[in-house]
C-alpha cells in the first residue's frame, strides 16, 4: 500500500524534477559557454602581455635604433631603396659644380650593383693584402690607390715596401674587378641623384677596412665616432660603402648608423650591398663597435672638384 502510494505520488513529482533538471542543464550550458569565452579572453590577454613584453625586451636591447633602413636578410633589388634628406648648408662653403654638387641629398641602399661572388673575390683580395700587416686593434685599412696599409700603430706603403713582390699577392684581375665595381657604383650614384657621371671624380681616401672586436690602440683606428664626411674631408661630395661580409653571420655589431635628430637609422651590412649618401651634415653617421667576428668593407668616395680627383690603382 505504501509502495503504491509512493508510486502514485511520483507522477507529479517526476514532472517537477524533470523540469528542474532541464533548467539546470540550460543554466549549466550557458555558464560553460560563458566559461569558454572567458578562457579565450584570458588567453588573448596573456598573449598580448607576452607580445608586449617581448617587444619591450627587443626594443630595449636596441633602444638607440629608431628604424632599420635595410636589414641583412632582405634583398634590395632591382631598384635602390632611396631616402631623401634636405641638403645641409655645408656645400655652400665650396665652389659649386653644376651637374655634380648635391642639389638633392639623401641616402640609398642597393643589392643589385655588386654580386655576392664579386664581393667574395674582393674580400679575399682584402684578406691577402691585410695579411701583410694590419693595425694592432680597431680598424685596419688598405688603400690600393696610395698603397697605404695599417701596420702596428702606423702605416706602410705596400708598393714601396714590397715592390714587385706585391704581384704575388694581387693579380691584374683583382684590380680590374675593383675598377669595374668602382665604375658601377659611380653610375648608380649619378642615376640616383640625377648627376652627370663624367663630372664626378673618385677621391681619397678610398680604401678597404677590416674591423674586429679588438680595442683600437690609436685614435685613427677608432672607427666608431660620429662624423660628417664633408667636414672630415672637404673634398667629399658623395660617399659609398660596399660591404664584403654579412651582419649577423660574419660579425655582430658593426651596423652603419645615420644619426638624425629624431632617431638613429641603420643599414645592416650584407655582402655585395652598396649604400651611398651625400657627404654633408645631413648624413651624420657612425659605425657601431664590432662585438664579434670580422667586418670587411670598401669605402669609395667621390668629389665634384677635379682638383681632388685620384686615378684607379694599377699594379706596379
Ligand atoms: C683583430 O685584428 C688584430 C689585427 O688587426 C689581431 O691582432 C687580433 O688578434 C684580432 N682580434 C680578434 C678577436 O680576432
Ligand atoms: C642615437 O643613438 C645614440 C647612441 O648611439 C643615443 O645616445 C641617442 O639617444 C640616439 N638618438 C635617438 C634620437 O634615439
């Protein structure tokens, strides 16, 4: 009898319970939907925080650098990447040469003027030449035009010092590649700045440089000071650099830095890369200290003043 009553009373109770269960399920479903959304949101916040922290970390490491104009990893080809900068008044202090004196100023980078293979040949040339002597630290230079080579705390004239023996170190082809590359650099500068290439002249110093992390022993081996080429060498109108090694794999540090009032802009050396710029105060620059490895480059300088022209080097 009791059993029967229970069974009877279960009728309305069961319906009530079922309703409760359904409501419960619906609520649970709702809260689990909200739960997964909160989780996604939390993950997003965590991700953003991590990204911000990473960005802060990276920019703090490089807090002096505002912008990378050309990174080592990219290939700038076929057209040069050009950044215009208003010309400084430096050129007013010199005679103006129409068709050459900067009217447009700026800086540019190209990877399509010199191949990596050619850069490698020129680097080997530099290695062989520098092996004859070299500075005690900081930068060593080799100037094939004058024959000047760093030796200890001074310089030696390789043509005078080694005489015809220098032909066991350099070959005719090395010199013709050097002349050829110089000509191509002159052409791209003229094209970029709208000049007559026949009114531009190679000038001194034009030289190979080798830099490693050993401290400079003399002032002229301290390559990292900010400077203006037109102020340092009055004859300069256009400066170019041909890089013979790669930033990041051959050496660290050693980036080229344009120091503008509103920030520092770098060019990362890449083997075969040519960077060039007008030589006045609009292009104050420096080279970072090399922290590891060896950096090779060639500085090729041009003037508009024929009185400061130098000729291509020849083997004695
Ligand atoms: C750097 O080059 C100089 C020669 O200029 C050499 O004496 C020195 O051992 C080199 N340092 C390193 C770390 O390779
Ligand atoms: C540029 O770099 C130098 C150090 O190399 C730093 O002292 C200077 O604050 C930097 N300039 C800007 C505007 O960030």
